[in-house]
C-alpha cells in the first residue's frame, strides 16, 4: 500500500475572494465527537442553529435551517423547490453569479428572463420594477454581493416592489452576509441562502437558508412524503412534485421540524461549525462585525491606491469585504499572484469572464478582516510589484492603510 504523509498544508493567508482562513473556534468545533442524528443533544443543537441564524439573517422566519452542502446547494434547494416547469423567473445580472442563478433556474425548466448591466455597476430598482411589469414573473432571484465584480447590490427598495407585484423575492447573500448590512424581514425577502466560507469565517460545506411564510406556503403545495416513512396523516401537495429529492425543502423542513421525519443524515461536524460561526458573529455583534469589515476594506482600498493601483468598479457600491484592482499593464498578473503565494504564502484572486486576467480581487473577510492581515498583504504586494518593475511610492500603501485604522 502506498504510504501517504499526514495532512500538513502550508500556512497560507487567504486574502482572495473566498474561501478564507477559519476562525480558530470554528476549527476546534469541527473536531468535536459525533452523536446520533436523533440524539436529544443533536436535535437540541439543531434547534439552537435555527435560533442563531434567525439573528444572523435578522428575521423571525420559523423556517431557518441548514442545507447540507456548499452555498450552491442552498441556491439550488431554494430554486428547485419553488420553480415548477414553465414558471417565469426574472434574474438581474451584474456579475458571474447572476449567470449562475440563471443556469440553475434554466435546469429547473423555468422560463428564465434576464437583463444585464455592465460589470462593475449595480442594478437600479426602477430597472427591476420595469422588468417585473414586462415579464410578470413568479420569482425574482438576485445576488447581493457578487465577488466576481466586488459590487454590492442595494436591496432595500426591491422587496416592496416584489410585494406589490406578488413576486417571490430570493437573494443569494453568500459573499456578503456578516460583512455588509443584511435585513431579511425589513427588506421583505422571501428566501435567502448563504454559505460559511466568506465573512462568517467557516469552511465551505453548509448552506444556511431562511424562508418566509409566503415562500413556505408556495413550496408546501409541492410537498411529498416518501414511502416508507409516511403515515395516514401525511398528505401530498396539489402541485407538481419537486424534481430533486435531496434539495426538496418541504422534506428538509420536515426533518428539521418537530416530527423529525428522516430525510438525510445531518452533517454533524458542519452543523457544529455553522453553530460556532453564528455564535462568533453574534458575540462580537452583527453591527460591530460589519464595522470591522468596513474598516478593513477601507484600509485595503486606501493601501491599494497608495501602491499606485487603480480600483475597479463603482466604489460607492463596493462590498466591504473585497476590492477589485486593475492589473497594471507593465506586470504579469499571474506572476504576481504566483510570487505572493509561493514567496509570501498569501493568496489573492483574479476574476471570471470579461474580467479574467484584468483585475485582482483582494479580500478582507471573516478572521482575516484584521489589521495585521491587511498590513502583511499590502507590504508583500508592494515588494512583489516593485521587483516586477511597477512604479510605486515606497511605504505609502502601508501608511495609507494605517491612517484608516488610526482614524
């Protein structure tokens, strides 16, 4: 048998668009011993997670739970459970992840309608209302923070528009929640899904979701209980059966609910992890955590500008936790990333589609939204850029970032 060495990954500082380094308490939680899925301790933890994420999402929604899988699992569960073949779905696109929503909705056999704005901009509420009037969709799906462009979509006015036109309002807030304001109930959202690997400071692998009463009533029309666990009290819904078994949210809600109907075996280590991510956020305070992300993001932006680099996009709508940076013409962007990774153990990202190879994306999120991580990244980037021939004032990036923290 081939002998493999023990796990020993290098000590990378993950300063890209995600994933990021985990909070230490989250890493510790994942090494906790397992209990059975119906052990009262386990179901107690499940109930705690539901309560914790109501506070994270800022909602009173009863149906606030985890979908086992990466953030994409949460997206797919929300969409495949709500969309019946032929349903009209409207998706405004301002980056790579709007295209992902359209891809998944198309696979649900929806009649997908999209419109796209230039990458680096966001969508205006009036554009959305005009499209809703034209399309008359069942559901509007949008991303809040799209890391491909580093833009943060304003949401505050969209919920009222959807409510007025009787449209379900869904948002993927994976890259933004915990580092930027998010108000599920105040903004009248019907469904939200996120992941842990950005500002919440955990690994990818669990997808918290929250679902409004309106959304729950809609998908419960498609409710189905599997043979082998159903009894005479269970009745199927009147609408078509959800096409995915694993991502069937009514069945997942039954599993998390008081009846505890078996659906899957909960990923216990990821549940422990998600629990600690939420506790970590709430103990620091949601507003305080957002403020920390904004300060780190402002410091990184100031430092980037101090290195004679140009930020990308509409800075008035930039995410707190990631900045896009134009790659200077005089340097090889991938060579810079290579040297940052292999000489300084720091990861920064490039982007997708029309921005691939044109911008870097530098994140300040979760555990890494702290001064030493910002300063170390800027100092290392200055060294690599200077050695590659980029013209820059020595020390000005660090000084600019320190000035933000001093203020």
